C-alpha cells in the first residue's frame, strides 16, 4: 500500500498547552482505498456529504489565528471512510455493532461500504490508524513536558437530521459539548458554554458523548483535559437554500475565546 500524508501537525506557540484536534474534515480517499469501497461515485459523494465534518478545519484555523497564544493543530488529511481515528480499533468500540468501528463496513444508512468481514482491516489500521494515534499521543507528551498539562479541543460537526444508525429521539442542539468524567473539568465545560453562548441551544453529551484522549498513554492522567465541540451543520452551512445562522468566521472567533481560556485560566486551576 503506497504511503500518503495522512495527517498533519501544525505547530503552535511553544508555551501553548492547547491542541485542536480535527479528525473528520477531509473528503480525501487514496485510490487504493477507493478501490475497496462498494459504492458507485454518486453514492460515495452522498456518503461523504453526510459523514464529513465540513469546514471544521477552517473553523480551527480561524480560531488558532485569532487566539492570543497560538495552539497546536492536528488535522486528519484523509476521510473518516479510510479509517476513523477516533474509534477504538477493536471490539470495545460501541459503533462497531453498526459497522462503524475504526474501519467502516457500513454507510450512514446501513448499506454495505466494504465487504464483511473486511480482510484488509489490520492493513488499514497499520497504515493509517496507529501512526496517527502515536503522533497525537507524542504531541500530548510534548505539551505536558513543556507546559505541565495538555488541553485537547476536539472540533466536529454533525447533520441536522440523524443518520440511520443514530437514536432519532436524541436532542440535537446547535452545539453538543462532549465531556468525560475524568478529563473534562468543570471550568472547561463552563468556558465552552460561555464562549459559544451566541449559538443559543447548547447541551452536553447529546446526541454524541465523550471526547478524544490518547487512552493507551493518558486514559487516567488528569494532566490531560479534553472537550468535544459538535456544531450542528445547519448552524453555519447553507441548507435547502437557507443560509447558516452563523458564519465560519464567527465560529472561529468563539473557538479563539475558548482557546484563550484554556491557555490562561486553565493554568490557574
């Protein structure tokens, strides 16, 4: 399998503990992986429309550009249909029951995306998933060494209407804040609510829960704080001819304020 640049780490200020993690913004699929997918081109484009966290990389870039102390950014350069770096790579992943583990075998509406069982799962994990996980863990180690702590802000978006494998009854606010009992301190949750208050409807852990932390190395380390930001896409993207209520630039500004708090206030907690 030919190696491609599957992710990038954009350096921040040496004194910044903050890492913006952007795992699902890309639509890029290497040709050898495209050949494994069972969808025709039109169906694949529709799947990418639903699965891709469109423009979250731009929101993160604007946030970093406007923060008083520039954070570090991890960008996944490949679509989550290649591998999903935020899933557990084994049977402990709850979404694996829907064919949505680290290597997806089902689409958002339950159709086959890859053969089941998929023979090349381990090859994809070795090529893309494990190097990515190691790089993020090493970046967290580097930030702890430099700052005594690390703060991961996980930047996502999600569609207004639930995908086929999701709970259709779950509340879908303009902003879902994903938290973890150990890694999300109260000040970080409060800061996220405060800085994104202009969005109006904000809820925690619905329709998605949790946040990304390199578990193998830092799953029980309180020096690592984390929060997930899930922006409902109709908040900022045109939908059925309607403009988004907020611009990407505005959302980047809110994120910059959260970065500032995580950099400055978090140091005093």
